[in-house]
């Protein structure tokens, strides 16, 4: 992935591209930690910090790189919208899918992880070891491609410890653990009951399935949709509403 694409990925969801580009340039010229002010521009401070090691050294070159990233975003946004959706279903293995349904939940989530190029975000109110095994290998591989992964959980992270251990083990063996950020909702904040996964702001799963053995394996009957196109960014903005904090241990 080129520096232009990395910077374009940071800027892609910004409502005001010109103002966001100026704010990003100012932040990258500052060697200190990224301020939360960039979030007001629709940028993710963690992504801003993550691209700092890839930057050129001179101020003029950094400013030019940010302008190239903005131009990349303008080019992507100029492509005609191809919003589409497909039904997604969890059924018992070997069962026939109803007419009009081509995708199962497990394969859809793994596909989103595999296709991710920049950032993968998902919310898992229920997360068990079997569900983690479905995704852990693909997530580890994604981190080696430079993908940043954000997993959002409810406050009861102790219950999720065995599943998180599966994910941590895969990352330590085959991935880059530092590219995974796990966020736990704060106590007293709205309980995150969303079951969603978004990749690169351009494709997303929304449905009833949790990241569990029954949810992905078909013991439960689960229904969802795979959304492709600019409207997937709306789901990203919903995830931003989760009031949480990063937990140190994966």
C-alpha cells in the first residue's frame, strides 16, 4: 500500500475534505501525539499516529503527501455509487440456502476480513472461543498486510477472556498484535448490542449473528445483509457512538 493510499484512507470518511486535509497536515508536522481535535474532522487519531513512521522527513514533502492523499479521496468519491446489498444467512451445515440467498454468515465475515486493505472494525456483544477461531487466522493475516483491526466489546470483558486468548494466540504466532485494538464499553454507557463488521468504510455486515459458534456455525438461524458502497460509511459512524476505552490486554 502506498503512502498516498494510507493518507487517503485516513481522510476518506471526512465530511469536509479540505479542512480535514489541512488539520491532518498540521498534526503530522507536529512530532507529538495526535490531538483529539482531528476526530472533529472525521479522522481517527490512532490511524494518524499509525502512519507517522511511513512519512517523509521534510515539512514540504509531508504537506505534498497529504495533498496527494486528498486527491486520491476525490478520485474515489468521483466514481458513481454502486451501493448494493445481499442477504446473508446462518443455517446448519449441509442445509440448502433459500432461493435468492448465496452467502452464509461465517464466510461473509471471513470474506470481509480477507478483503480488508486499511481498517476493519467490528462489534461483538457476544464472543466465544469457537467464534474467535472462525476469524482469528484471517485477522492475523490481515494485520501482516498492514490492516488495523478494532474490536468493540461490552464491559463484561472477563467473560470474553477465553475468546480473546484465542485471538491473541493467533496474532502472536502469525500476525502483528500491535495492529489490533480492543475497546470495552464503559460501565453506564449504552450497552453495544450491534452485530456489525465494516471493512475500509466500503463494505459491511449488519445482522443478528454474534461471533459465536452457534451464530456463525448455523446452530442458530441468523439473518443479515452484506452492504457494499458508500452507505457502509454510515455504519462506521454508528460504531463511533460507542463510548468505550481501549483495554491493554488482548
